[in-house]
């Protein structure tokens, strides 16, 4: 009988058992040795790459206490002041070294007043290393935090490394080994060792021999990670945009907005030429409804842009939201409000919505200073604010 998940049961507790993250181990050891040269560090990467496990293993090896916090409980400035700030200044209970581990730093949301700013203040004054983990730290809300910290990327594990771990566990569990099946688990995990262990546990518990019971994992990548791969790596991969909910048309606008932030000179010209060709095929798709051209749009939009560069830019680039999307959104918002108010007015005066939309400028003047009409039309606060602008 299995009393705990394989992910917990076989979690590495010492550094030598941690697979595929040798570079991250060395970087973290260097950070601890050089502290307080940098007081904060962010381990970032997809889930299941061993971020939290690495911190616990290195703390054990260096005989350090861990004060672990989950940022879901530390979302705002007040909680950070109440819990993290005292811990960052107090000595360890047993008078040995201490690490402050803030798991899932993504949880400190941008909507919380002063949350990230308070975290930066705590890092500046801390007496102990603060290690944070996160899946996506390229969000604009962390733009002030990143320069304060050392950044270590934890990359998805290789399939062969995951297979070795699965083989070892199957032997320990006394289960019959099926190497083909273990490889399928590793492939479908997409570098997430935790997911692979969960699937392996299902395999052991149910004695499955058919790989079809495993659903393909669809990991949605953020647009910021996609742009980083596109601009800062040289890749002819045509599946770069597969792991995002955005359409190729939306991604094209993001690329258009951020090309000048990454490319200069001839590289910039080549990138715009590739983008123009992608846009030509996009136009043909909509005019001719010939969707096979989607392949060519994707080629120019991915490999075409990626190979336009002379060499990757070394410094960090802050990617921006496309202004065209913002303008479209603003226009849609305005039209939506105009239509809603016109529908209410049309019903009240017994005319068509189309007529009310056409005469909206006049209608707006009639009702903007007449509270009785506003009440009769049952306009909401946002609608009243809109007609008074």
C-alpha cells in the first residue's frame, strides 16, 4: 500500500541526488558563499524542475535552518511586514545560519499596494539570505525586484534524466519495468519531474500498460517567455507558439511592438522583412480563406524573426504590450458603452438602436445633465460617468 505520493516519498534530500540542475546548484552555492554581496536570489522556471527541493537540499548540506513561507499567505505589504520582516532580522533559534525561503513569489500580485516594494525593502535590510522561487518572474510587476536579486534559471529536465529516475523508483517499488512506458511518461511530462512521478504512481497502482490513459499535458507559456525564446535564442522550431492561448495574429502584434527593443541595424531590417512576409500570408488567409497559408505565416513569424538577429542581446529587455491591442480594446470599450446606452434610450423613446447610435452625440447632450432621464434609463455609475466625459 502506498501511503504518500511518489513526489514526496522520493524527493531528493541531498544535492548528489538532484538531477539535471548542476549549474543551478553551483550558482546557488556561490550565492551563499558570497552573501551579502547579493541578499536575494530568485530560482525561476517551470513547475517540477526542483526549485524548492534544491533549497532544502542545499540548506541541509550547509547545516542551515530554513524559515519557509508560501507567498499565497504573504500577498500584501502588511503580511510581509508582519511575518517576513521580523524573520529576516532575527537570529536562528539554534544560533546557526538561516535561509528564508519564499515559495511561489508570483503570488505577490501587482494589485497589492506596496507588496513588491516592501519585499525589496526587506531584501535590502535582511541579515539572512532570502531565496524566492517562481514560475514566471518576467512579469512587469517584478521589474524593480529583478535587479535586486541574483537570477537562476531552472530548466525543464531532459527525458533521459527523468527515465533514469523512474527506472530507479520502479525497482525500489518492486514493480515490473516497462522501459517503453517509462519513456512515454517522461515525454508527456515535458520536463516536469513531479508530473512524471504522479503518472508513474498511477502506473504502479493501476498496473497500466496502455500509454493512452495519460492525457497530454498542455503547459501554457506566457507571452513574455515566448518572446524571450524568440528574440534571445536562435531556433527554427515551428512549435514555439503552440503553448500559448494567443492566436498567431495576436502574437504578431506583440512581435511588432517589441522588435525595436531587441534588434538594431541590419538585424532590425531583416526582422521587419520577415514580419512583413508573415503579414502578407495572414492577409491572404483572410481574403482567400486558404488556411494552409497558416504554415507560412508561422514560419516567417517564428524562424524568420529568430534568425534575423546577428547575435542575442546580452542585457535584459522589458517587453511591452502592443499599443494597437490597447487601442482596439479602448475602441471596443467605447463602442460597447455607446451601444448599451443607445439600446436603453431606444427602448425608452421607441426608436431603433441603430438610429440611437447614429444620433448618439445629440442624445449624450440631452441626458448628460438630466438626472431624471438618467434614472428613467436606469444608467449605471460607469454609464453616467461615460456620458459626462
